[in-house]
C-alpha cells in the first residue's frame, strides 16, 4: 500500500458501525407534543428540513467528484465506506421525518426545503456552486485544475461538514442540554462521529497533496479558502436568523456567529493557516461532544462502542 493511513481510517470507520434501528424516538414524540413551545418547534422543523437534504448533497459530491479524482485504492475503500455512512445518515433523517412530521404535506415541504425555504436554499446554493466548479473536469492534470479540486475538497470538509453540520449539531446538543429529544441526540452522537471522521479523512488527503505537491499551496489558494469560509459563515448565520426567529432562550445570533468563527479557526489551523477570528467557544454544552456517553450497556449501545475488525494486511504486498 502506498497510503496505509487511508486503509487504517477505513478500518476505524468499520469499527464505528451502527444502525438506525438502535435509535429510540418514542420519548422525542412526547417531547414534541408536550414540552416544546412554538419557537423551539420552528427550530426543530428547520433543523430536520436541513438534515433531510444535507447528506444527500454530500453524497452527490462524493460520487460525482471525489471518487473520480481520488484514485488510490486505499482511499477509495474509505470513500466507499463514507458513501454507505451518508446513506445511513439519510435513513436516520428519513426516520426522523416520519417520527417528527406525521403529516405527509409537512414531510413533502421538508423534502423540498432546498426550493422553498430561503435560508436552506442559500446554503444549498453554496454547496452546488462548489460541486459545479469541477463538474466538467474529466481529468486533473494542470496545477490550476488541482487547485480547483482542492477547493472543492476543502469546501466539503471545512465548510459543509465542518461548519454547516457542526452548527446543526450545536442546535441538537442545545436541545439535549435542556433534556429534550434524547432520540435525536443519541443518533446525532453517531452521526457526529461519522462526520468528524469524514472531515479528518479529507484533511489527510489534503496533507498528502501538500507533501507531494507543495507548490499548489500558494497565497492565492489560502486567500480563496479564507473567502470560502467567510461566505459559509454568512450562509449559516442567515440560517440561524431563520431558525432562531421566534426567540429561543439560551441561543442567540451573536453566539452562533461566534461559534461558527470558532469552528472556522479550527479548520484553518488544521489546514496549517493562522486563525482569522481568535474567539472562544461560546457554547458550554458543546463541551459534552467529546465526552463518551455513559449508559447501561444492556439497555442500548453507547456511541463509543466499536465492533471488532479481524484480519491483517501486509503493507509490503501488492494491493
């Protein structure tokens, strides 16, 4: 294997196998009926509408762009696994829709969020712009084409998975901090782990390109990445203005912007660039994201549980 790190990431992903059937939404339905007000209900419905479309967009880019141009066999093993996980997330959100929105008309509107909810349409437009930016590339041969591909990869790792989804997770964990929607929080723990691994894989690919072709990482690329992150923040702040339009105690537009800037700085640091915002995490409840869930193992599986992977591969043999 030329890139054993990608193979190890594939094995790690296999260990993280979970199923939607493990998530219990029964308490969530009671919370939606008896415990949430109009403002929280609006937040939840917008969140579900975004989830229903977000992972499908990521899957499209993975199939149409990433798999085509990231051609090492080990990396494609991981990308194949990632595509399965994106399908699993879609299944999770479909189940979420069935549980939260029993009215068929409401579900139809959620599925069409990209078209009829302006704040989600804006985020989707940002995603589609970067999908389309390399749609016509059949082969990547010139330095300019390689930079185009890198920007697409950075967009989906740092902006879509690293900002849009992390902001969505923040709303979920805010609700968890208030003792609401434990089923959504439980499933999100698994999705959070998956998305973090997807992001780390993309950054590992970027690191590999940087080692092999450092000349691509010039001042122009950094400038474009910073502008991309700034645009993504504005898209997500517009979504926050919609989501929080009813006034949700404990969440504000100001804090959400700061959280997005905090996340953007983390992504810039991971890419080897100086931070742009130098702000802290305003959401104390997000500190729980790295704490392994404590639960009775015989009641349900914790999100930190991993399945075993047996067998070895010798790296000095032909793949």
